[in-house]
């Protein structure tokens, strides 16, 4: 198509007096297609309605986007995007590397969000559109050809990569949300409306199985994060990065997780909703043209981060939506904290339970479990039972996140095989994977955990065979029981995943619970099952009377629920260790007195290493120096170790050991690296009724204080 032909077609529509911007779309599509025969120019109304630019110019072979065009009506007054188009244009400039804004006559070319050039190939005069001269036409063709040939500018720093990924993920979330609002798609060939889209079926599945209060907007966030960060993780471990695409990413998902493979095969295949496929391909283009391995090497290893994949997720989420990061309690646990906790568990297993190999111990025990679909009126649950062998040291991280604690457990167990590396692969298959468990409710961290743990195991020398067990990291809500009813296909994949997690919840004799559960004081995670368990913490010490508190809302914080969950698992098992890092408020807040008493009743020994750093209380060291948090949060935190050997009398209360760690963040990291539970200077406390504080208190003047009267008595 020549310039003369293009202008003639515009005039044909323009002079009807009824033309709008969409009237001119076929002419511009034809013009671009003729100028760029090696590429595909797509103008798909369904995509446009879901937030895509009007035209997507892409490679013919792999469909990866090259540049995008957004068209407005002829004579548009805001082609610079400073007024009525500001939000849309800004979103595109932030998210898409090469963008053209046009009113079919004026063309503004952008690269990496910056205006690079402008050209005008026609103008309206006296009710007609007149073509520009040969010079402008030649410039236009050169600019179009340059846009088609120029590769996106590779990002060079982790910060740039996080921002670029976050911008594209926000665009994907917006398109996904709009697609969900539309409901079913129109069939591309027959024009028949489908009753519903695969995308909407996936949303219903997540809402039904995992997050019952999930909104379409929140699902779009989950979906965008999962795809974006999943593609990133796949690209990071791609042995052939020169031809990376979303199709190849699906082949890089470990076989140890059939559910995740199905998810990414859906993303990679023809089932991916065409209304969002364009932005998924653009995300793949970003990774194709960037040296991801080189960028991530710049992170290196330091006292805070042992693994760049897990660290980068926090940076990505902060760039994507800081509020979402805070609401989900997503924070990377510092390496020294994780190492100290895992080493503490290893030591406790050896010294308190006689397991000489600690976390690496492979001793098995027999446990009675119910037989599904059986009946026996003599048992309490009405089912027949049979004995089954389990590993005694069953580990569970109930809030796995990106797999930080499980990864550290693998590292420390692998270190015990120094000099016996040949035994490692068989040990992993039969003695490690069957007892390494994790639960995670968010898709993106769950994806990262699987990819990370699979990579870590391969680095230690383990290669899964066709009959190898899957990683027991499940996508499930730790605080709920799974449903077993039949569902549509995608929901059934999710339900199968939840049902496998339910076997851990109901049958596995979990001995070790460890991790960094979420902190969320305004939690909406209030399922009936966990709230029934929480009722014990909402009673006065002794468990006979309801807690005499006007508003015990802080007991509903998620971290409290996870401590209660861990107590439940260990009490059911009869022995075990709970090792968490969480806010330290429960140690001395009067509202938590019933919780503290319940923990004293359930456990033989309780160790609390108070890391302080409470900016809300403006904590300082005992000498008035600066006291910093080990996280970038306001709440002070503590490492908490609860030990139940089964040897304590049921009527007795456990012992409490306490230590304080004040100072600068780096000093705290250094201490945790240099010490273990065995040489941490713990002091035994004597918790007293009615508060049972888990911090040192001076009760020397308690008797005299009690002779006084309360303020409430003063005004009687």
C-alpha cells in the first residue's frame, strides 16, 4: 500500500461524516502489513477490550511482540498523553518497550518510555485529508522499519529488572481483570459466544478451593504474579536462553510437580486466553533480550540473602504492589535467622529425642491410619484402621513461601553426607523427599519454591527418575481442611493438589514444624476449623473461663493461628519441635496470657530468643544505643522454639528459657551465625499466674503493689 492509497482509504471513511477511530483500523493494519511483510500485524477487538493496544506487531514464527501501536481518532487533541489519555499512555509507556501513538496521520514513536521521534504523513485541510510529501513518507517508513528491527534495551541491574517485570505484570493483571469481567469469549471463527472462559473457570477454582473471599481483581494479581515470576524463574534456569519463549518455559517446570506442569502447559499452549496472550509473550520477550543470569549474579550472597531467586521475589513484589506485599506478610527471612533455626531443630532432635542424625535421621515408626471408604463400628471415627510406616522426623513448613526453610534443611542434611556423596541420590529419593513437606497458599511463591528446591537438589547431585516422588510442597490453605468433592477440570487439578495436602494434614505424624508464618493483625483467614482451635487461646489460664478482655483482636493475627496450628500437630503426634520466627508481642502482652498458659501446658521446654527491633516502641539497647530489626518491618520479632518430648506430666507446666539480642542488624546476624541453641545465653524464667509472661519480670514488690486498689475501684 502506498501513501496515496492509504490516504485515499482514510478519506473514504472520513468524508462519510460518521467515521470513528475504529473505522480507520483496517487501513493502518494493511499499511503496516505491507511495510513489514516479515512480521504479523494483529488488530483484535477482544484483546483491545481487555487492555491491549490497538495493534500488536509480532514475529511470525514465535509470536513474540516487536512493537505496539495505539490509535486515536483523526485530529485527537491529546496524542502526547498529558490529559484525557494520560493514564492509558503512561501505563503503556511504563510497560511496553516500543510503542507508537497515532491518530492515523501523526505518529509518535517511543522506546523504553521515552519519545524518540515524530512524523506526520497527512493533514486535514478543508474537509479532506491531504498526504504529506515524499520526505515525510520516507521518514515514516524508516521509523517503522527501525521499530521492527530494534531489540528492546536489555536491562542491566536487578532494580531495573524488578521494575520492568512489575510494570508488565500490572498490565497483565489489568488485562486479566477486564477479561474476567467480560465473562465468556467470542469464538474466533464461528462468532458463537462461549458460556464461559477458561480464565473464569480458573478463577472460580481458586476461590472455591483455596481463597474463599477471592475477588476477580485479587485473582488477576495472583495470575499475573505467577506467570511473570514463573517465566522469570524458568528463564533463569534455561540452558538455551537464546530461543526462550513461553512455550519453552513449560518444559522447564520440574517433573516433580505435576500440578505446576499442568498450569504452565496451559499458559504455554493454545488454551491461553488470546486476550492476554500478547502481554505474556511480551514478558517472554523481556527475558529473551536480557542477560538474566548476569543480572542475578550481581546480587551475590551476603548476610541477608543466600539465594537470589528468593530475594528477588521480594523486590519484584515491592515494585509490583507494596501494599499487597504488606497485606500478605511477604518478607524474605534473613539467611542467619533461617540457619540458626534449622540448626537449633537439628540439635534438639539429637539432644532431646536421641536421634543421632538429627534432621537427617531416617528412622521409621508405625502409625495406625484409617482406611478410606471402610467401616468399623468399634473405632471412634467409624473406619477400619491399618498400620503404616512413616519416617519419624516428618518436617512441615506450613507457610513455605519461596521455600527458604526447606532449602536450608536440605543444605544442612546434605552437609552430613560429606565423604559419602554416593549415598545421597538414593537417600533423597527414599528417605528425604517422603518426609519434607510444605504448604503455601499463594501461587507465585509456590512456583518459586518448587523451581528452587528442584534446582537445589540437582546441584547436590540428585536427578529425579520417572518413578521418583514429587516434592511434597502443596498449594493449599494450611488453616483449612481440604474438600474432596468432584470439580471441573482445572478445579480438579487444584483439588487433587489440596487433597494430597490433606493427607499430610490428617495422616502424617508431623514431628517438626518450622518457618516464618505470615504476620497480619487484620487477617481475614478465619475458617471454622482454625477458629475452633483458636478458642483455647481465648480462655483465661487454666482453660475454664473465657478470656476477660474487651477486645482480644490481636489474638486473631495470622502468626498466632500458625502457632496454634503447630501446637495442634505436635500434640496430635505426641512429640515434636516447633521452630518459628514471629512478632514478639505475644511474649508479654497481657491479652496473650491464655495462649502462653496453653503453650506451657503443651510443651516441656520453650526457648525464646527475643530479637527486639520494635520501631513502634522505639526500642533501644539497654545502654541506649540503636536497636534494629532483622527485617524491614516495624514489629519486633523473636525466634521461638517449643519442645514436646512426651515425658512431662500432663498436669505440669513446661519450662521457659529466655534470651535478649539487641543492637544493629549486622551484629544480630553475626551472633546468629556464630551461635547455636546450645551456647545461646538463655536464662530460665519462672512464669507466674495470672500473666505467665515469657520475658523477665521483677516481682519483688508484687505483694506490696497488690495492697493498692485499681483505678476502676477509685471511681466506684
